[in-house]
C-alpha cells in the first residue's frame, strides 16, 4: 500500500504533540503526546511513526515569533527538522504554528477539561490544528499533499520564500 497519510508534529521543549491525517488528506486527528527524551530518541520515535502509519510527509510546526521572525524555539525546531531529514525517506515541511497552542487551550477550556488533563492533551490538539491548517491550505490550492505538488510550489517554505534544492 502506498504511503498516504500526513503526520504533524508540535515540537516543544518537553513534549511533542502528534497528529495524523486520514488517508485522503482531508482531516486531522490527534494521535499522541510524546515526552521528549533526547534528540536521537525523538527522531527514532518519529521514524517509527512514519513507518507504522504509512506517512508520505511530515509537517513540523515552526514556532515563529508574533512578528514572523525566528527565535530560539524556531531554531530548535529547525534543528529537529534537519535531523529528521537525515533519517526519514519522506519530505519534512516546516509550517507556521503561531497560535495553535492557544487555540488548543481554548478548545480544552471550553470543553471544561481540568488544567491537569489539559497539560497532557494540549500538544496533540495543537498538532491537529496545525495539520488541519496545512491540509486546508492544500485543499484551497487543489492539492492533496506535497507529493502532489510540483516545481516551485513544493519549494515554498513557511515564510513564502522559494527554497533551493541545491546545497
């Protein structure tokens, strides 16, 4: 069976929220909240998820500052992205994750979830919000994932700048 799903990661300092798309790439579902251990262990865990769920691409949340600039959290996410790209056989896409955690917290508060339960849930909900945003951007452009894109469309980074394939 061909890889059909998209995996999203909300990469934080202590936890990684994980969400997975349906096979058609229309909807996002929260999958898990992973407690970070070490860079190597975290990358290995994502690699296992990619294989187990037949993932065709990974969307990694990029926590840009409110003004769109890259701060320490985004630098850390970019380093994680580089490590993932070294071991995964699927594309890793950086995607703007501003406001996803706040939106996830608001949803859980409205659902009357206790603060203790929210702590373990908010990251995977944020990952699902991140992934749904990505899926909707593909849908509005008539695409169904990076694998369906070609040329410059596939080379757009989160800031909208063209990324060269040359290194």
